[in-house]
C-alpha cells in the first residue's frame, strides 16, 4: 500500500511538472520570443527652428530590408510608440497635407537594440512671401515683380512661377528656365523655375516679365503670375505631389490695363 501511494505521488508530481512545462512552452515562451524579436520605437517630429516643439504630423514607416509599411500620426503632446521587428532598417517620411506648410523630411534608422529607441524627425517650416511691383498697370515692358520674404527665420525654397495673360499678348518670358506646367497649374501659358531660395541672407528677388504683344492693349488684357516654392521629390523639384501642395503658400499678383 505504501508503494502504491509513492507511485501515485510520483505520478502526480510528473503530471504537475508536465503541465507547467506544457504551459511554459505553449504560452510563456512564445511571448518571450515575441518580446525578444521586436523593438519599442518612440517617434517624435520637431520643428528644426523650434527645438523641443513637438508637431502633429502624418508619417509613414517603410521597411527597407523587411516587408513593413504603416501610416501613423505624431503628436504635439508625447512620443508615439511603434513596435517594429528588430535588426531591420526602416525609413520614416513625413506625409504632406494641404494644411501643412512644412517641407518634406525623411530619416533612416535601424532597430538594433532590445532597449527602447527614440527616433526624432526634424522638419523645416516654409517661409512666407509677399508680391509687389512699382506699378500694377501694364505700362512697362518688362514688368518687374518683386518677391520678398516676410519672415527671415524660414526659407522659401527653389522659387518657380506660372504666368497667364490676356488677348493681345502672344507670349511672355523671364530670365529663368522654362519648365513644364505643374499639375496644379495646367492651364497657365508659361511656367518657369529657379534654384533660388529666399532666406535671411538673400530675402528678395526681382522677376522681369517680358511681353510680346500684338496690337493695342485694352481692358481685356492682363498678366497674372503665381509664385510658388518647390521641394525635392525623387531628385525632381516639384510644387505639387500626390494631391498636395508642397512647402509654403503660393501667392498671386495681377497686372491690369
């Protein structure tokens, strides 16, 4: 009888230990493996000219050596937690929107630590411009448009423009390179682009507009010019991308009869 109890006790112990091992290998170990194969990455986005000022902005994280793609939004209140597979390289890109006047920005990072990581993306706010001329009447040829930066703290990059005109003008030109019409200005008669950036050291540019007219100008004639900045997308300077106006606000000026 004593031997039987011992056998029962041993069996009970084996059952308990077996159950514990089963639970560990089926429940706890997978959790530990999951923790060990992912990294906690805290994302913040800041204004480059106002350090420590967090921004509410949309961004996308894309894996460069792993299949991973996620859209998310940063917060002006705290860092955003992303759980990413470890030992891989990622690219984070700010996604433009029409209410934002920041230039595009991206950053590459690698999750190579089990510890918490902090990825901080710095973005640059566009400057604002004002357009003026010594006259708004079509009495000079060339017309001279004065483009001036309002706030020298921020830049207005890679200035471009598009021009429309009235019935007695057959063509216009500037001193700058003619470019294809941006997709958001498809019906303008003439567009141009520059590599000129307005900043604290160079805050003003004069744009001459040469008109070739046919006949006498009258009340049906005008010259309308829109000035915009451009951002670098895939090595191309563009004003409009994926349905969004990039950088700062575009500004209009009209010369009338």
